[in-house]
C-alpha cells in the first residue's frame, strides 16, 4: 500500500530518483509504470489530447506521444479514459462524515480524491490537543494524502460557549511547530479578528509567523469588514452565500474554497464563473461537511465536480479548480498537474460527466481500481475517543424554563440560518413558561465535564411545528448535547437515549425513541462500517421527516447541526444561554421581562 511520506514534497528530489527518471525520459531506461491509450486533460491549456505517461517511482518522468514508448515494467491500458491529476479537497472535516480517517480514505480514494486538507476542529473541540495528536497519528500511514490544519476556533466563540478544550495563541504557536500541520484552519472568530481582539489577533499572527496557510470563514463579510479580515492575514473563504458574494470575494482577491455542501447555490456560482469566461486561478473546490449517506452513495470531492458540471461548468474548468488551482493554494508544486517532474497522482476517469474512476494512482502506485481500494488500510485504535459524553440522565424538569408572574416577554431566535433576535409573549403556569404557539424549543447542555451540564433552553421561530424531538451531540462546533423539540417529554426521551449511547443522534415522538444512531467515538463518529452508518443516518433523516416539515433551502435537516454555531452573526443557543457574537452578550434565560 502506498504510504505518503511526511518528507513530501522533498521526497521527489532524491538524486537517485531524479537520475532514474531522467534516464527513463531519455529512453535509456524503462519506466516503472506506463499509462497508454488515455486522453490527457491539460490543466494549463484546457485542451484534451492523446498522450502516454511514463512514471518512475513517485515521479512522472515523461508525457509523450501515444505509442512512442513501450518499455516499462508495468503497463496500464487506459482504454480511452480521461487522465486527470488527483483531486484535492481544500477544506473538509472527516468527522462530519461520522467515520474514522481510515474509513474516509476507503470511501474517497477509489473515486479519485488523493489529497484532503483536514480541519480536525471537531476532535479538537471534544478532546483538545490529545484529539489533534490522535488525528495526526490516524493519518500517518494512509494512502490518502491528509494535510491537517491547526484548529483556530476551539471554541468557536470564546466567552459565549464552552467546549471540551480552549486553544489560545500559545496552543496555536505550538501546533504550528508540528511538521504535519499545514497551517491555521478556518478562522471563524470573524468579529474578533475585525475588531482587533487580542486573542483572535494572536492566533492569526501565530499562523502568519509560521509562514503556513491561514484559512478563513467569512460568511456575510463585505466592504470594510471583509477588507479588515483580509488585512489581518486571513486569505480564504468557503462560506459563500450567493453568486454576488462569490464575485465580490473573487474581486477582493480571496482564495475561494467553493464548497459542494450547499447544492442550491451551485448554479449561481457556475453562472458567475461562466460570465467571467474563464476559471480564476483563486477558485478551489472543497466538500466542507459531507454526511455519511452522501459520502457512501454520492462520493466526496468527485461529487462536487460532478454537480458543477451538471449545472453547466466546463469539465476542464471544474477539474482545474480541483487540481492545479488547489495545488497552487497549498504551495505544492509537485501536485495538481500531469507533467514531467511532478508527482504521479493520476486518476483515470471513464468520462467527464459521471466522473467514474477506473483507476487511481497515488505517488506512482495503483491504489484503487473499479471503485475499490487495493490492499488494506491501517485503522488506529479508537479507545482514546470513547467516553466523551459526561452527562447524567436528564429529567423533564431540566427542559422547563422558570419564570415569575403570569405572563412574560421572551427573547426568541428567529429563522433557521441567518438568525435574528425576536420577542414573543408567553404564559407562566406553576412557575414555568408555557411554550408559545409557533415556537420550537432548543436546549443545549454542556457535555464535556468542564461546567454545569444543566440544559440552557431557548425558543426558535421559523422552525415549523415539531411533532417530536431530535437530540444530537454533533452540534457545531463545540459539540455540546443539543435538543430540538415541540414538547419536553420527547426531548427528554431523545436526550437520554443519546447520553446512554455515549453520543450520537436520536429522534423521539409519542414518548418513545423512533431512531437512534450511536456515535460513541467523541460523540461524533460511529464504530460501525460506513455502509451501515450511512443507512442508519438515512433512517434518522426519514424519522425526522415524520416529526417536522422541512422548507428548503434553509429549514432543512442540516440546519440542526449549525444552529449552535455562535461565531456566526445573530443570536445562537449555546450551553451558556442565548449568545450574540456582535454584542458579546449571553442571556442565561430567554425571559426578558414580566408583563
């Protein structure tokens, strides 16, 4: 099995390897591997042409005319397949697929993804630096090239929430010295950076001093705020909200990590790029978050390429963004191009519509064929990730909101995605709030053992009418236990099912559990194989459709996992209360006054 050396890209510059490649290129020595009968997708010119490729070790030694060479230890007949560099995912979270790095490798490598840039901030938020060390160790011997970044936002909104750890500037400086770390992961503390907050500034500066990447999360930023964010040293964004937002950030000079996790926006993005008439060199592609059923049934970054082409983008442009542009962003001149002297990461695609990979080559070795990985992948012991949910069972009283008087005003969180403050009146019976009609309850309980674990309860509007409850420990980004529901009985049932499972997701209605997906590793990852996890997650989706009516594009199942992302503008429920990153205030209770 191919092992990606930690000495990359310097491993290609070993004198003996270069000497062998030069000799093979001249014709004085055979190739180790020769690919014939393929059509090369040229990332520089955009042309598609017939070409054969000679490989020596991990190095491409020659790209030459078809049939002009036959001397090789091993020959692959591409049979007219399209030859592309290996796909590079510039921003993603393995934990979002609820699988281990080894299982993720088994899922994406056969589809042509040879490199991923991983922000393991989910493990960091739960386990701290030990989680990061485990993540790096888990990738060390994988045939998939994994470039880990140092999480910049643990927690994502300091002072507004509590995670399982707290990474300040000293932790960031330490992590940047680790040779495996490729830079600073998405800086989500936007207001802190823009306002010159000492903590946020010190974290960014630690990355800048290392000379490595400093990646961003710039949702909703424009004008002076966007300029300030970029002037601080943050250079990329994947949080695009519209075609106009894409064009604005391209014009500003940001590197774009165009993500596939918001399918409803892809047509707008394609229209912007097509209107430009070329693929900007600062556009890369990423998956960000891919749920297990999507990963299993649809794929990883290959699916993003496929959907962009479906929506009208030239296949050559989509591939360029996923290869050459991405390699340039990473400063990896060995990747992203099929040319002599580059690394032999090559995918043989059957066509440029479905992008089905016939074979995948990584560092000169055939690692996957016909959709299956070749050989075995090492799975690291997951014991350090267990027992992360430090909560006792909850009672119905834990979900009641106390109040005095007979009628009160409540602060509400309006809208599922771009949240706003709202107010509503509510009755008080026996000292507790009667949830007002048209609201959905949300409760967040600290589950990392660092503080009081009693749930903080709030009220959502615009979330429809819930006929049950949903509980999850996948709750970006502090991953505290979060419960949504229309009544406290079902909320209690769902919460206790997840607590008993050591983490995961549960749907409850009529006082019983309808579906449970255990995620006992960090409260984020399953121990079951991907196929089984994918099916279970689909069952969770179906169970959710019975208790709430979704209204795309914003009131969707995925919204449940980002409802607590307190670094985003607007009010968000956290384990401390209703938090607002702009004002810095936290309401421990939604009760704001007696009527």
